[in-house]
C-alpha cells in the first residue's frame, strides 16, 4: 500500500510535469502558428510566464522536502554534532523568517489587488487570482520547514537537506547505470 | 552600514548551512525592512516578477532540452565520433575526450554532468590504453568546464538578463573562445603526450568516421537549431529554447531511443534521424512558403531534407523500407511517447533543476535590487574612475574578485549580483558589455575547478575513486592552461567580439 506521503509526492510531481509540458508546448505552438498561419494567441506569452511562475513557486516547497536547494555544508562538518544540530535549527528559523516575511508581503499585495480588482494584461482574469500561488507557495514552504524542523529536533534528520550539484550528477549517473 | 549588514547577514546565513536562495532572500528582505522604505508587498512581488522576465524564460526550456539528451547513450555516441576524429594523433584519446566534453557540454549545458557522463567512460578507456590515471582525470576535470562557453549556455542567459545585452550576441561571442579553449587544451595534451610518449590509436577508417558522425550528428544538430534559429531571425532565444526542447524530445525518444516506448527497438539512429529531418523539413518548407514570411529558411530546410535523403540513399543502396517503418513508428508512437513514464521522469527532473535555479535567481535579483537602491554600482564606479584605474587594471580586479567569489557561491547568483556593479565601470572605461560577459563566464568556468567548492573536482574524485587532493594535483597543470586562456580572453577582446560584430555589426 502506498502511504499518504507517497501519494502527495506523486501528485506534486505530476503538477510539476504537467505545468512544464504545458508551457513548453504553448511556446512551441506559438512559434509554429506564427509561421504557418501568420497568427497566434495574444494571451500565449502572458500565460507562459504565469505557468512558469506557478511551476517555480509551487515547486519550492516540494524541493525543500527533497533536498534540491543548493547550499554550502562543508563548514559545518567540522563542528561537534550537538552544535551542528543547533545550527541546523537556526537555519530552519531563518527559513521560517524568510517565508513569513514574504508571505505577509504577498498577502498585502493580494489584498490590494483584490480590492482594486484589476485584470491581467492579456488574460481576462483578475490579477490576484493569477498570482495566488505566491502566498500559497510561501505557506507550503513554511509548512515543509516546520516539518523539517521537527525532524531535526527529534534527531531524525541532521540538517535541512542541502543539495550539491556534484552529488546530484553522480547519483543520476548511478541510477542510470543501475537501470541497465 | 546598510551594505555591511547586508553582506554580513548573507555570509553568516551561508556559513551555518542555510540554502543559498534563502540566505540571499532573507538578507535582502531584512535589509529592506530595517533600512529602506520599500514595502514588503513590492518585495514579495519581485519574486513573482522574476518569472515574468522574458529572457529568463529561456532557462527552463534549455534545462528541459538537455534533460532529454543527457543520457549515457548520447555520451557514448559523442565519444565514438570524437575518437574517430582526433584519436589517431599522439595523445589522441585524451584529445578526443576534450572534444567529447565540448560536444556533450554543448548539448547538456551542465559541467558536472559532463564530467560524470564523459569521464566515467573515457577515463577507464584511457587507463586501459596505457595512460596514467592522473593524466586522464586531470584532463577531464578541466575539459568538463568548456560547456559554459559553448552555446546554449544558461549562465550566459543569466548575464544577458542582468545586463540587458542580447542573448544572440552573447551566444555567438562564446563560440570562438570556446573553440580556442578546447584547442589550447588539446595542444597542451599533444605536447605532454609527446613528452610522455603515450600510445596512439589506429586511424579510424573513413567508413567508421562516417558511421560515427551519422550517429552523433543528431545530438549536435541541437546547437545548429538554436544558433541557426536565433541568427536567422526565425525566433527569439526563448523560443529557440522551447523549439530545442521539442527537438530533443524527438531525438531522445525516436532517434536515439535511449528512453521511451521504442527503447531498445531495432534500427539505426541514421535512419530515424533522416525521417525526423525530412518530416521537419517538409513541414518547415510548406509552412514557410505558404505563409510567405521566411522563404530563405524554408528553402534551406528543403535542401537539408533532400540532402538527408540523398545521403541515406547512397548509404543504404536505396532500401526505403526501413525509412517507412521508422516513419510509421514516429506517427503511431507519438501519443505513447508523450505520456511515457520516462518522459514524465525527465519533466520532473528538469522541473527540479529549474525550481532550484530559479529560486536562487529570484532571490539574487532581490539582493541585487538592494545593492542598486543603495547606489552601490554608482559608488564603486566613481571610486574606480577617480582612482584612475586603466581598463587592464580593472579587468584584473574583475578576474581576481570573480575567481574568489566563484569559490563560495552559485555562478548565476554571482553574475546577477556582480554584473550590475561591473557593467557601468566597463562602459565608463570603454569595455564592450559582451566582452565583459565572456570574461565573467570564463571566470565562473575556472571557479568550477578551484577548491573549496570546485564542483568538477568533487565529481572527478567521485567517478575515479581518487581522493580530492590527488585530483587537485592532477588537475593543476591543465588549470594553468585555462588560466592562460583567461588572460588571453581578457586582453584580446577580438576573440569574443569578432563573430558577433561580424553578424550583427559593431554595437558601439
């Protein structure tokens, strides 16, 4: 049986894959339309940029859970484990401070846009709806940070899993080799 | 005071292991809160607006296109072609590795990924044919960096976005320096190989060279699609990237078949490639002539398609059945390929890279925004100009600062923060922004092989099992070649500016 977390993971990945595919196809189709029919959709470019923003802002929290965010972790390795754990909790606090401040800012912005009721440039939808992912993404980030913080507190995880491009490249290679 | 707070917060956060993006963002936001009148709302909106930046929109598409082609199968094809081309010289296997790194990096765009994909195959191969392991590891570690200069390069897109120079110009400006660096490395290998008296490979027959080329060309055509499209004025760099992503999808799943529903099904890449070429060419030709907007391109496409058919005819003696089979597969398996689990996997993995990179870029832009509102670029420019720095002294400072910065930070973040500071000074001193861009990119390249965070050193150590100090020692002489190259690029602007000025006319 698949756990709840695995279902959520799968769901998040599907959203990422779908948005990515949609924005690529939309841009490609736009190029084709321009040459074949000398036409195109006026809303295509704006829609692509909104899709892009949704992809990234939605994915930040997903990325935190899967440790894709780069960071420098070579200094902490020399510290005593107890100090290292405390510092890891400080990084979680820093992340929460960031997410909270940005969330407040985006909430203010959304509230203002909601009151004005202004529409996007080429898409006939109100702007606050199209940018709703900003507060949502930041709230999700805060949620994932709290979860990571709890795991670090309990000693189930050493730090905010930091990615390092060297390790990623090596792991991908390993996976591909295993498939063969 | 404000600036001191900004940087001290940043470094403190980085030091304790906060993700780079959050370190940049939090130091910028807290500085804004404490010292400026900007509202939090406009600050948060800046995060969103990064993704509305048209130039930066090219980044996810380039990442996707490389994800379809960064497989071991593509690496093997490119290596075979490289060996068939230069393998017979003394030290030829090492030279071929450099060439293969250049090819693969052009297709994949990632330097550590290049070292892993090419290195894991060729280092073992070189050791088997009698090379010293340190020699092999040192060469690969450095050759893997060449990719950032050869278009398409994501770092160049970032520089273009930070300084508003044209991506097309910048890509073109990277071509000659990229080739120069490759040739310099190969030259150094040749000299070293003569001295060490390493073995040669037998010269590849023309048949083998042709077969290898026929196999490798479909990946390499990606660069042609991008550069031809941008330079021919068919599409913007961002559109070129999206077209490249679609192209890579077809090459990955229908021509090379390393993944997708047709994985391991029979047929040669040459046949499938010709089919793809003919389909794309007839499509381009029909649409081009009917719309009447780009006849020269349509004519060229027609020519390419016809050329492909002729070559195929000569190679196979006119057996069209395999072509028809391949065409049928292309049509029937397209839906299956689009929804195949491996396609989804590629999308997710490219999505992860995009999210990681764009989160850093968005926050780095916020950080750069704080610097600009504090008038830092202005103050630094005044200082440099008043101090009477000459262009060459300034460029020396740029090089030293960037190599140092490259040891601690992610390249695209460095470019976004430093480029707005350097650019006004460069303009004041009469240095072309394109030239400055290439210098900055080459510095980022060298940052990949210098400790403490030289990614390529770690990756090379990972695939060879050598320890880090050993890899560093092995890499050092070749790093010297790259440093020499940096000096050359810094003080001979023509290497960077010749092609873009030829194509677009001088900018100033």
